[in-house]
C-alpha cells in the first residue's frame, strides 16, 4: 500500500500543485501557498482528532485504516473535480483527518505485528522503498500531467488510492486470522 500511495503522493509536490492552482482553480501563486497551508493545517487538525480518538481506534485498526484510506481517496477525487478555490481549501483540510487516521492505524499495525527487534528493520525497509518510489514517481506524475493535464493526475491518483485501499484491506482481512493486528506483541504473549 505504501509503495503505491507514495507513487501517487507526488501529486502534492509544488510543481503539480502550482499547475493545478493556475490551470484548474485559475488563481495565482498566492493560492499555491493557501493550498499548501490548508493541506498541512488539515494534517495538524487530523493529528489532534486522531489523538483524541485513540482509545476508539485501538482495537479497530483495520476499520480505521480502511476508513482513512477510503476517505483520503474520495476527497482527492473531489479535489480533482473542484473549480472553486474555497471548496478546494475545505477539501484539503478534510483530507488531514482521513490521512492521519490511515497513517496512525497503519503505523500501529506495524508496531503490533513486529517484534521489538524487527520493527526498526521493517520501518527502515518501508521508508527506503517509499523514498525510492517517490523519486521515480516525480517523473511519472510530471509526465502524466504533461500528457493528460493536471486534473487527470488528481483523478487518476484518487482511483489508484481507492484501489490500493480496497486491495490492502482485502489482504489484511484475509490475513487477519493468522496475525493479531489489533494486539501488541505483549498482549499476544498473554501479558497486559
């Protein structure tokens, strides 16, 4: 999931966002700052919301990871369709909680299924793969934007994020019986 999401995560890099602001929203460079600010403000708000919901998230990691992934994909699609810059800001702020919910649930799953000795290796391997894909995806997303337009990039990314969420959830649901995702290693051993 992370590799595919990082492939399409480059839709938020400066060049693509600026093109979207100019071509689709028909605004100047100042709106590029507003768009970036709204995205990060949404992430901060999302982090606070997820922090406050942490007791509800615990024990339902798959459900919340799916809800966050699905919400992020759908909001990205709506963002790709929007022409009103104020609505774009609202959608970006709404993406923050969805993204944070997915991210926190996913990181917690990594922590729960990996032993203390394996966790740093798993996180390092994941980070290395994600960064390598991100580098390659800059050229890919830029080429797609040049060939099909910047709006298509957001709509195609939304479709791929949705597909990734559904495939990831199907895989996790299939494997849920063989691994206890919602329990920490200590809980699986009978402690806590």
